[in-house]
C-alpha cells in the first residue's frame, strides 16, 4: 500500500481527540507521533487496548502507571498519570503510596542485581 494513501486512511484528529478526552490534554508523545500517522496509530492502538480492557478499573490502571513512571524516573509520565488519577478521585495518600511502591521496586531491582554481582565477585 502506498504510504501516502495509508496515511490518508488514518484519522489522526480522531485519535488525538480520544486521547484528549481521556487525559484532558494530548501528551507530548502523541503530539510528536502525529507527524507520522502510521507510528501514531501503532502506539495509539496499543494504548487504547489497555485502556478499554476492563480487567482493571481505570483508577487501578492509573496507580500502576504512576508506580511504573516512578520506577523508571519518567517525570512527564508521572505528572500525566497523577493528574488523571486525581481526576478519577485518587487521594493524595493513594498517589503518594503508588509513587513509593514504584520507587521501591526500582530500588529493590538495583539492589537485587548488585548483590548478585557482589556474591559472584566474592566467590
């Protein structure tokens, strides 16, 4: 399929509107990916699949996202998901706990990997 024809079939504005309705704004990652409609669609489809899956409540998904953002040090993602979770009714105590859990997992991972290397070094 011709790339130009493929891009015409991808409704970038519709995707961006759906993203805006969920987050309250269009996060930078989607803004930049909109320059390449096929890339935007691929990323959007993955995100949409996770957002519409009702195995977890929307607020629970936001807590998972907050923990992951804290663990990976992604301040932009963290801010976005804090805002969305707050809109879904999360308390400050819940938001802080999600951050602490995520950061603790990152710390535990670093410690676990380092201690394994240390034990191998000692042997």
